[in-house]
């Protein structure tokens, strides 16, 4: 329910918290830093934390043709560092758990930035999170009619359906499109299938955060990661999760290549192209996020490694990995 920013003031970077108060928009100083680079990192983390904490409790859960509310259990993580692991243990819905994972990442990024700061500054920022949690909980209690305190003490105004936050995290996490995509994917899942899908989502998203950077894309954070590094000569890689409920399905690593639609054109000078699979590695067990991240880092450092991997025969492993080729499409 708060938007954060930084402004220069007397040779320092001043971090401001801006929110809607009873009489309009208000800005207050959180703290000041001597180094603007660290202020940028902290402001970015605070904005993501505010958005990931606020938006889920500001919209309806419309899955299965019902109108319900999302949980608020994630709010405790803003102030309870020891309990932040709870953000990675639920299975309420694909989208809600995706947001919880992003909140966990944002809190970890904030903690990393705070390490380099004086204790007085760290305490001020943690105090700001305490205020944010307290005010949002109080507003939610008032909204639900369960408030037992003095509502006049609420300083930061919150309105269901209109959260006052900075939405864009660069990943579309909080967009209607992402939520609808994930809701559609889990439609018809049993509780066990949804739990498995959430676990797979966490692996993909964590792998992307650790090794993919912005050049690797989460086309669907619950299903597929797509990697096409620059200068890969048209080769790309996808990592796909198995469909929940299909006992014969497995995680797959696929190497493909863009082929010009006009056979007289060369790749790089083409007007249009279509992707075609070259090899597939069906994995015997689910990979860890670190294993996928290693693949992403390897092709990031050496993009033409994808072309080398594409030459691997069936039964052999991709160089530098444990993934064996199980199918070639040109065989």
C-alpha cells in the first residue's frame, strides 16, 4: 500500500515512503543513505515487497466460478525473518504461491542490501516494514469488519481493488494476464496435482532467477522456461515440466533452432522463421533449480554450446551435463 522512491538531499540519497493518507497523498522520509547505488537497490526491493504483499489481498480469487479472497498469511513474512520459509510451503493456488515466491526473493534481496548499511539505517528500513504490515493488517480488519481497535489510528489508506503500489517487477507477476494464465492451467487439478505443479513452478522460477537473467524467458512460470542467448546462431533451449497427473511424463530439455520460412534465405537475413525441435532429453528425475541454473549460465557464457549440444546422438549426454538425449527429430 506504499510506493517508495529516492531523492538527493544534502549530498545523500533520501528514501521516501509515499502513501494515501486520510487527507490525500503523503510522503515521509524512511531514512537517508550516503550511497545512491544502495538506495536504488533498497527502493526496488521495497517496492516489490509492498506490491507482492498488497495486491493478493486487494483482488478477488475468481477460480472455479466463485468469488473469494486470497489468504493474508504472507504478510507475516514482512517482519518475521525466521518464518519466511513459510512463503515457500503452501499450495493455495499457482498464482498466489508464485507471488509468495517473488515476495520471498524480494525480501532476500532487501536483506542482502542491508548487510552493507549502518545499523541505524537497517533498523529504520525494518521499522518501515513493520509499519507497512501493521497498517495493511489494520486496514484489512476494518474492511472485513473484524477490527477491534481504533480505526482513526490507521495512517495509510487502503482500498480493495485499488492498491497503491508500483506494479511492474519486470516479470508481469501481478498482471491480470499472468493470474488468468495460471488459473487456467490449474483448472481441473486435484489438490495433489496442484501441489506438484506449485513445486515445479518454484523450481523453474528459482532457476530463472539464479541463472537466466533477462535473456531467458518464463513463457509460463508453471510450465516452460525458454532460453535464446544472443549469438546462438538461431539455436534455443526450453526446459519443460511434466503435466501433473501423467505418470509417464517427465521433465524435458529440448534444443531447437529457428529455420527461415523462405528456403532461399539465410538465418540472420531472414524475414520470418519457424522454430523446430532438434533433440530432446527426457530426464529420469526432476532437476533441481541449481541444475537448471547451471545450464542457463553455461549457454549464457558460451551461446554456441547449444549448437554443439544439438549434434549429440541419442543415448549420449550433453557435454558438461548429466542429461542424455532420448530423441532426435532428424533421425
